[in-house]
C-alpha cells in the first residue's frame, strides 16, 4: 500500500530517471540542435525533481503521510498501462538513431504526464496539486517541442525555446559542454541551477557517497554563499577542521591549515575554469591550492558560472585584474591594488598572489568533484 509521501517519492524518481535518460542521450548524438535540446530537457527534469522534493518536504513537515488503500506497485503499474515507462530506470542502449531517441523522449514525457495525472487524484494539498499541474504543463510543452523537432529533417525546431529563453539556453549549452569537457579530464561534474541546488547536491548526493569522517575547506566565498560551510559544520559525527573561524591566533590557524591537508573531504572554490577544462588558481598562503592538488582524499570545487573563461590566458587575466584586487579589498590587505584596483605586481608582505596552480586533470579520476552553478557566485 502506498502513502501520498511514497507517491511523491515516485514522482521524484520519475524526474531522476528523466534527467539520467537525457544526460545519457547527450553522449549518443552528434547533431548540435538535438544536443542542445537534450541538455535543456535534462535541466528541466532536474528542476522538476527539485520542485517535487520541495513538495515532499512540505508533506513531511506537515506529517502528512496518509496511506492510500489498495494502491500497491502492481496496481499502480497496471493503472498506468503502457505508461509505466517513466517509472523504470530508462535504458537507451537499444536506441539506434536520433529519430528513435526523440520518439523515446516523447514517450517518456507522455508517461510522466500520465503518471502525474494519476497521482493528482491521491493528493489533496493545494500547493502540491498546483506544483504537479505546473510540471504537467511543462512536460506537455516538451512534447510539443520534441514533436516539432521530429518533423523537421534539419532538426531546427528547437528555435522556439531558444528565442523564448535565450539566456537560459546560452548557459544550459555552455555548462553542459563544460561538464563534458571536465569529465573528459577525469573530474566528476554536477550542474546546479542555483546556490540552493548546489548546497543540496553537496549535502545529499556527494557527502553520503564519499562517507567522509573529516572535512575542511580552503578560502572561498562560494562555499559560504551556498550554505555548504554551515551544512558541513552541522553534520553529526564529522570531524571539522575549521579554517574560517574568526578570532583564531595566526599560529593556530596555520596549524589548522596544515591539518586540513589530511582530511577526507576538502571543499573550496576556484578562481577560474577554462573552457578546455582546467581549474586555475592563485593563492596567498597556498593551503587552498595544496588541498586541491594533493592530500585530502576527496575535493569538492564549487564554481559559479562567472568563473568560466575561454583559456589559460583569460584565466590569468581574470585573476590578476579582477579576483585578486577584489579579494585584497575584501581582506583589507595593504597592497597597491587596494587603491587602484589594478595589479601592480607588489612585493610587500600583504601580497596575496604567491602560488599559481593549473589543475589540468583530476588524479585519481573522480577525486575532484566540480559543482558548476548556473549563477554568479564568489569572486
Ligand atoms: S600582486 Fe599585489 S598588486 Fe598585484 S593583484 Fe596581487 S596583491 Fe594586488
């Protein structure tokens, strides 16, 4: 027998299946129009998943988990008929060409709509119903776009959504392309729609998988802005080496930073990410770039989309002409760029630009996880 909460679990699973399907499909097509469409659809499914998770959380908090008599899984699948496709972990191995892929996507979207219509009859909460209805409409729009695309041999019917949402479209394509490039460089990569989603990915997807027992961080505004810093400190049973704590004596802070290089999980940001998949950083003390390079068993890099640059030259330009002077201002260092905002290659003790690193690949594979965030964060 299902409860309303369990039906919402299934709704979340449908969206997870959808996102996975579209991301796997991305690797199987050459056509850039279809690629862009699939990347966008993957993001849409991720956004829907988050919406269902929010509804589920509201249900949990309200302690609403009324059981629905006679609704067992076989009954549910039977009621869905051929529309049970979306409830299963979708496999795309057997899909032979672009046409089949688009048709499978349409079937998936139809099944999702059918499923959401079905669960609507068991959900009484008005907010939940309106969220389900909104998602149903969006899935229906996906079907329209996919159907138009399949009718055009040149596959150019994704024009409509590009024109509707040009900025979203731009970043969807850019982030997905960077994800693929970074994965090719052995980084594990996640895309988050915003800071809240990034926080959730770290807390609910990455940390449980790693099984870390100790955590620390390298200087990063993004780690604080996303709320990841607060989340990590609240984790029960986790040894915390807090290198952000205020009022710690300098000698003690150096010791903490030394110890932070041996933790299970090291979390920080990056000064730049190039479009060929390099992480580029410049440090004052060196503890942040040291942790990224070697020591901690796992590293999470949180990177807002403002960190993306075309190449190494632009990365260095960005860092020396923007990130470093802005950090000097944030930290109130006594350097010439504090007043001029321009790097003057200073030599005093407050200089924050001492050690560069270019992380071309993650070694071993997957040790560094990069969360690309679809909004501007940090410096
Ligand atoms: S080298 Fe000195 S002047 Fe240049 S950005 Fe760094 S701190 Fe500022």
